């Protein structure tokens, strides 16, 4: 059981890295760095298409990471 959960955890870790690297980058100019990013706060738009899909995939993989981590800790302590 321990080895199965560990293998699943490692697979999820690799998939998280791939999902984060596949997300489109958001260009930040020098003005937003000086102003503290106020335009990002007030100009927030809802993600669409591929960006929204990748955000959901990243969230699901993050939840799976924590579930497998807790399960691995439980199995290793018992």
C-alpha cells in the first residue's frame, strides 16, 4: 500500500510541474512592478479557454497531492 501511494504521489508531482510550466505567462512590465500591481487587482478578468482549463487541472492536481501526502503519512505511521 505504501509503495502504491508513493508511486501515485510521484506521478502527481511530475504532472504538477508539467501543468505549471504549460500555463501561459502573464507579462509584467516595469510600471506594474513600481506601482505594486494595482492594475492586476482592479483589472482582473476571468480566465477563458486553455488558461481556465490549466488552472482547473492545477487545482485538481494540488488537491490530489495533499490527499496522497496525508494518506502516505497515515499509512507510514500505522
